[in-house]
C-alpha cells in the first residue's frame, strides 16, 4: 500500500518562544537536532532520539516533532505494531500504531500535544490506514502531572478524540489488566471492509480460540 508522507508545519508561541511543529521528518533532519533532557518517559533522551531517527526511516514510519530552535521538545511516533505484540498478528499493512507522544515538562499546557497529533493527520495522509493507540497507565506521568489515573485517562482520551479516535473494545490481556487502560482507534475513510474485519479478529483474539 501507499504510505503517504506529506510535510506539514505550524508555528506557535509558548512563553515568548516560537515553537515549530512539523513532520513527517526525515532521518537526516532528525540527526541534525538535539533532544530535550526531559523527554525520558520511554527511554533515556539520547536513546529516544536514536529511536526517532530509526522510526523515521521506516517505509510506514513517521515522526512529527515540536522544535524550539534545533531542540526537540515534543514528538509523536507512528509505525507498525511490534511483531511480538498481538496487534501484528493480522499481518496488516494498513494498521499503524500511534506509538508514543511526549512533551517536555516546561512546554506542557501549550497545546503542543494536540498540535502534534492533529498535524500527523493533515492532508488526508492517513485516510488509507487504521490508526490505533494503546493507552497503558504505567506510561503516564502521574507524578509530574499531579493527575489521578482517571484524570490522566480522560486527558488522553480527549487528546485522541481531536483526530476522531474512539474507544474500541478488546480482549487483549495487557489492556484488560487494568480498567484505566484502553484501546483507541481511528478508521480512515479509505480503509477497505476486509481490513476492518481483520482488525476485529485481531482485537478479539479470544473469541476465535474455541
């Protein structure tokens, strides 16, 4: 299938500083940047930058980043689900995972999270894909945000709904392991019925085991 990568860019002001949100970024562009030291929710910042570079080079991979000068202060990633995860079992080339979204502490509350996500869907570039995200409470910055598990879940749902992602039921054991975890999905307008049916079989794996 065609992986449409159409560059988009926006500029916003945060505390007198201009922030540029743009993507999908190329590996070469990312190699010329540094990463904010607070972006450590998933791995050490330097390792995170290496991961972003790697993802950006994948045929289906896309990175949208918020830049303060030449420093990455926020990012969102899109890629195929890990081959060890349940979601890869359908062998779907039009199933894309919104894998991670992170904004440095001092830039939160500026709307960057929303802009990162919405920018990725501009120009109808993901209309031929099913995009999903798995929200796990153990990835959430409850301490830094001061939010409860349920307040954070509500915040993440609100963010994903800005691009019409909606809650989907699943029997995936990891998601079912805690009631705050959830699966959110956006069906692109150009996704064929066959892909929708395959995705339904993947998200309800237990139903087909007996």
